[in-house]
C-alpha cells in the first residue's frame, strides 16, 4: 500500500510559493515590532507540563494539549502558546535583566483542535510582550503595535476593530454587583467569551441557567454598551473604568481609530488580570476574532520570583493570512532567483567563473545543466516564475557576451557579465 502524500491533519506543507508568502508576512511583522524597539527571542518547543497546568486556559489543558511522558518519566507538552515559556525565561534571570524588556518571537505552536477556517493544529504566532511597566503606557504601546501591524499590511479603515475591556471590570461586575459565586463566575465568563460565536436566543437560554432574571437583564445591557460614559453609575465609578478611559484617549490621540470598548471581550487564558483586547475582522464574510492579548502581572511570580508587570499579545499566521486574503492585501511574489542560467552544450565547468561573478554581486542565480532540449529548458524556467534567463554556450564564453532574455516580455540583449549585473541589480 502506497504511503499518503497528505500532511498530518491540521498541519500544512509549505511549497516554495507558500514559504515566500510566509517570509514576506514575517518580515513585515519583524519590521514593525523592531521599529518599537523589540528584540527577538525563542524557547524550546517542548516544555514541562507544569507550566501550562498552572495558568493556561482550561480548554487548552483538557482538550488541545499535545502531551506525553518522555523516557525519563517526565510529563512534557508541545507548546500550545508562548506566554508561559517567556515568563519562565524572564523568571530565570529576574535580577539580571534590564527593564523594561521588549521581546517578541514568531514560534511554531501546536493545539489539538478541529481544523477549520482560521484554526489549524499547527500554526505560527507573533508574540509581543513588554515586561516591567505597570502603568497604562505599556497597554497603549502593545495595542498601538497591533494597530500598526495591520496598517503596515495596508488594511483599510473599517476593515478591523480593536475591542477593549478589563478583567478587573468583569470581576467587579460579576462578584460585587451580580454577586455570582465561583462556579457562576466561571460559567458566565465562558459563555460571554462565546458571545460573538452563537445566536442571541441561544446565548440568552444558556445565560438563564447561570444567573437570575435581574442579573440577565443587567448583563445583557452591559454587553450592549459601547461607550464607557454610557455604563451604569455603579459600574462607571470603578477604578478600571478610569484606566480604560485613559487608554482609549491615548489610542485615539495616536491614530488607533479602530479601538472601541466592548465588555464581551473576556479572553480565555486564566492569567489575564487587567486590560484585555481582541482584534476582529469587520468583514461579514469573516466576522471573527483574529488575535488578542492583555495584561498579566502575576505569571512570572509562579516561578518563585517577584512578580513583573507584563502586557502582550499573540497574532496567529492563519487568521492573519485569511484576513489579508479576504481584503485582497496579499502580493504576488516572484521567486527569489534573479535569473536562471541555461547552458547550451557541455560547458558546465567553463561557466562556473561567470556564475561565481554573478553570485558575488549578491545575485541569486540558478543553473540548468540538464541535457534537455533548449526549448524545454526555457519553458521550465518560465514555469518556475523566474523572470530572466541567461544563455551560456561556447560561443558566449569566447566572446564574453551573454544573451539575457526577459521571459515576460520576450526582450533579448547581448551583454557582458558586468552589464548583466547592472541590469539585474
């Protein structure tokens, strides 16, 4: 029986054209985050299970974690997210590092979930975190970076929305105003986190099983509120609302027009403890959360060191690519090869000097040394997407002039090596 040519379910093969697109996306991500002074780091793809059991969301732990026992009887997991890893790294050098830290990574992550649009089992994720800043300026910077990234991809105004809330506000409303117990708090949070994924009648039915009639009404009113000034008086007086107002004002003044308050933003991770946000695609064809993040001040302290105030976010490559595709923002990328050399006759050895001269000038040059017919070689280069072909035979080597052909236009020129270099650079 022949082996399957398909990749593992929920994972992708990256052919050269796919890898070109990924490299383009990642280069753009790196360019923007580095412009804010962030430095790249990485960590092992395998981590001890304990670091996820401590604070990672229940759904990931119970249903999505790839975990096993290694030969030393240690329980390990393939990383489903990067926040516990970077927190561990900071904790390991808590006293040595110079704060604030501005770090980012684009790691490969795995979660066992049902593959669907926007969700695969394997994905890459940009993680951006600032450690050591307790005030609202760090939350502002992180959300501004998220906004700047989408603008760098030329996302049009109105194509996305940055929805912002506060876990402190959610805590206060659930515990102090609705008087929910721990189980009700947990169930209500999970339900609200799915607010944008289920129909309103279904939401209301499930809500009835968690809170009483008065609580249902209050909660639905709050979820429908989009302006902080329109919040109920007893909610508006809470300190978290003052912080949210400062943040929203900063974002508006720095051009983040897409920012808006939304109480229904909960975030599934258990480590978030203050400002949280999610970025939504506004298109009716893909009206979903693309990525998000928030503040997690206590995660580093789980490793036995003093807490470090932290804000960050994670942006997955799958949802980003879906967004760019839907809004026609993906470029058509040519191969990185500048020209393909087509050998005419048995001149492979003699052509090496010319190939070296071209490559020495930072040109990417491939060579077809097969014994196929000339027409077949030309068709193959054109099929590969390479724009230029350079023909080298005994006559060309003797004269020092080589034919450079533009395979898009059909134009041909006879040029010296130096002239070819000038034409291609």
